[in-house]
C-alpha cells in the first residue's frame, strides 16, 4: 500500500462545476476500523467528495486513494477494494433482487459458485430473504436501501463508502442499518454521509464536518461537542436542541461566515 | 470477457422486461411488410425479390433504431445506476461495447421476424437468395450504425426523448448525405474532395449497392468503421462527463 495504514486518503481534493466550487481542498485519511461520518448541510459537497473517492467523478485537482490506489489513475485496482452505495441507492428496477446481486457479484469477478455462497451470507446478514425474487421496482424504500448495501458488500471490500445509507428509513430500519455498519466496522474503513446528527453519535468513531466544500472540523463526536457554545440554561429555547446540534450549527453557520 | 457477457445479458433482458419489446417488434414487422405490400405494390411488380422490402429499411431503421438505442445511457443516468455501473471494476469501453451489442442483437431479432417475407418470395418464385442474405446483413449493419449513433447521443443526456430526437436528426443527416438536396447545398462552395467525402457517407448509397447485389467490401468497411468511431466517441463522452 502506498500510504501506510490509510485505506482511504484524499489530498487537496477540489471539484468545480463551472464557477461553483463544490469541493474546495479536502484532505483526510481513514484507517481500518474507523467509521467516519461526513456531516454537513445539504449541498455541502459530501456526495461530490464520495463520488471522487469512488472514481465516478474526476477531481478538478488533487487526488483520492483507495487502499493506496489512485481512483483516477488506477481505477480498476481502486474499485476492487471499494464498496460504494451511491446517493439514493440506485438499482435496476426491472431486475429481481437475486438477479441484480448475482449480476454485481459477476461483475465484481466472483465465480458463480463464490457468488452463490456470498449472496447466501448476505441474505442472512442483511435480511433480504422475503424479497429475494421480487423486482426491485416493487420494493419499499427500506428494502431498496438494503439491496444497495448488499450490492456494496458483495466482494467483501476493505473500504465502504455509503452515501446516506439510512435516508428514508423508518426508525427500526435505521437501527438495523446502524447495527449492521457497526458489525462491519472492525475490519474495514467506512465513510458514511449523513445530515442526521444522532447517527454520528450512534455509529461513528470520527466525524468530519463539511460545509460549502470546505472541511470545518475533524474529530471524535466528543471533540465536536466541545464546539457547542456555552448554553444559557436560563434562556427559554423556542426549539429544543441537543448539544450536538448546537455544535453543528455553531461550526457550519459561524465558521462559514454566515 | 465475462463482464461483456454479463452486461450483454442484462441489457438484452432489459428490452423484454416491459411489453415494449413486443410492441416494437410488432411495429417493425407490421410497417416493414405493410410498406412492401401496399406502398411498393409487391404483387403488381411480379418480381420474386425483396427489393420492395429493403427500399424502406433505411427510413424505417432511421426512426426505429433511435427508439431502441435511446435508453442505453439516458436511462442509466436518470435512474442513477450509471454511478453503480461506472464504479464497477470494468473498463468503460467494455460497457459501451456490450450495451451496443445487446441493442444490435435486438435489431437482429427484429429483422429475423421479417423472414416470412423471404420464405414467401421463395414460394412464389426463385429469387437470388445470395442478394437477399447480403441485403439482410447490410440492413443489420446499417441498424448497428444507427444504434451506435443513438448510443453516443444517449450518453449526453438523461432525457430519453431528447436522445431519440437527437439520434433521428444525426441519422437523418447520414441517410440524406448522398442526395442532391444535401450535395447541391455543399457543391457551390466546397472543394470536390469534401463533396465526395460527404457523398460517401450516405447510408442509402452504401445500402443500395448491397441490395443491388454488389456486396462491396467498401460498404462493409464503411458501416463497421462508423460503428467503431461512434462507440469510441461514446467512451470519450462518458469520460468527459466524468470531468465536467
């Protein structure tokens, strides 16, 4: 591996769409066993950063590495180590869950026998048995998300990049998804994007706060809490907030210069 | 190689996932034979050949092939599955090629369904079956060229209707290239070489030579290299969109 223990590394990643700088100089590393939460308002550049790590978008400048391989210059090697859940968990609606996952397993280079064995494990751990032969277009949002996770795990990758894995799930499903991510955590490097703050506390070992394409904070959830402004307990709050929400608002609103 | 087969299978099956494939095949066979019998008056000609069938193929394929090819990339983009597909450990050209091959196979199937006509002319007389076979191959290759153009344009948008219209317009230019309508517009100002080049791009010109029974290598080379170029361009478009 080119970069020590880091399974994911970005170096001064910049992405411009015309005059807009969606990602503006993001550098960080993620090692095995870490679950990093990408935290930020909508449109902060979380998805764009993830797309560059996955190699779907080419950075305007800077580079992203997966398991030491450059996502752009060595894309096949990088992708072999990466499981990626794109935003919205896209999947082919006309395929059944079984066919779709078998397709991904084949494309990932698993032999049909290996694929069958691996899919049998995933049916168990992700609880897909009920919908196994159903077309993806007929699935609920929760199941669709789970199919997306299964697809990312087919080749048991070292690195998982999950764009809003719990978006649109009900509280029970959210709980299950978080439990799953936690069981996967020790052997992998995982990046999870979210704008749900409780998620960071629930599953992440580290949080990176992004707003307007810039990294505003990088630390454990406890570190983040230190950013929370001192609370005036006597003040009547109109909207109840948690300390983490206060910290988030403080970081993303104040430091971005609003 | 395995990736090529897997994508081909998925894409080919996708055509049959909805009733669209059946509708398309019915329209293609219906219009092809309808033109042959009612517009070209197949029976009145009293000739045991299929030229009254093949005359219409460039025009029919011009409209119907974009309908087959428009979904190839536009749909992936609309569904977001392009992000999944393009982050699999497979070279983009393999994906482009196998998607096109699936559409090409589907076009071949549509042509196979018109073969009762071939049987009919053999029953009515004794046609030159070599010419008919060559014409079928020529029509299939021309369909492939229309599909490659459609695939290329489909990669530019997530709107299938736009992809369809764009592909019909681009195909129309190739179909019309040999006609005086186009050439006389170019001739007054362009050097002879340019006029020759444009005329040599004509789908109808190349196809007609095949249906006339002169199966020249040049027509074959023309369609195959056009397909190759369009698919290469398709890969470049995908690459450029990545950096956009």
